[in-house]
């Protein structure tokens, strides 16, 4: 993936300029941004609702459908970027921290091919009553 596709700082600058030009900061309280993010995530999920099981390759081959999905992914990312900006969350740092946490939580040698959340496996159960 090229660096241009991950130029999040430039995306944030453009989003902030877009928002400021419309005087929409006043509406972007954290609660509203979090709700908008969840709503957009719902719209993304709707793209797959009642559709037959399909692989990523099959989705990629349908250009029109992929465009709709791309738009919803962008909406989710936009609200995540705005919320992170407004709360002074270093998003790249937060993602790196989360990846490191997941690497510890899901060691590759004991999680290869396993699709269960930590805590839902017998070996993760708390021995305390
Ligand atoms: Mg949307």
C-alpha cells in the first residue's frame, strides 16, 4: 500500500477545513461523532445484509458494489478521524498500541486458524469462581 493512500494527516487537514468552512464544529460534539461513526458502520454492514456469502475477491469484482462499500468505509473513517482529532488521540499511536496488545493477547502459535475472541476459549477462562 502506497504512502499516499495512508496520508491521514492530509485527510484530517482537509476534513477540518471542510468542517470549518461550514461552521459545523458546533455540531461535532464527541457524542454526535461517535453516533455518526456507529451509524455509518451500520450503513457499511447494510451493504452485506441479505446478500449471499461472498469472498473479498467476489466483492472486488463488482465495481458498482465495491464503490458503495468504499463510500461507507470512508464515512466510518472520516468520523473516526474527526473524533480522534477532537479528543487529541494520536490515532496512529493508538492503532500501534492496539496491535501490540492484540499480538500479546493472540499469540500466533496458539491462535493460528482460530476464530474466537480471547476470553471465549477454555484456556482463557478465569479459574476464580
Ligand atoms: Mg454513509
